[in-house]
C-alpha cells in the first residue's frame, strides 16, 4: 500500500538549488526524495537535541534538589498564601 503525501512548495536560493541538483544527480534520486530524507534527518536531530536538553535540565534540577534539605524543598514548593 502506497502512502499519500501532501504537496508543499519551498523557495530555495540558487546556490542551494544547485547543490540539490548535484546531489540528486549523484544519487540518481529525485528532488522530492532528497528533500524528504534531509528533512527527516534534520527533524530527528532536532528531537534528539530537545530530549538531551530536557534531560540535562532535569538533571540539574535533581542535583539542586539533592543539596536541599527536606524543609527547604517543602518551603520552596508549598503555597503558604494567607498564613500568619
């Protein structure tokens, strides 16, 4: 079963278009295939970087939490609005 894609147009600078033509010729592939593969790779890297950044953020938060006492954590995260 063949999946159906959505047509999208993009504007390329002449130099980038020339590079695309060169790669397509060298790989014996169409522009659509090369662009789709390049976009897949870019998005995959973007997602990996986003996950790595989130893991680093959480690691830093955990390291800070390790240095705090239970009382410090409770005071930082409790809503004491209206307490006298």
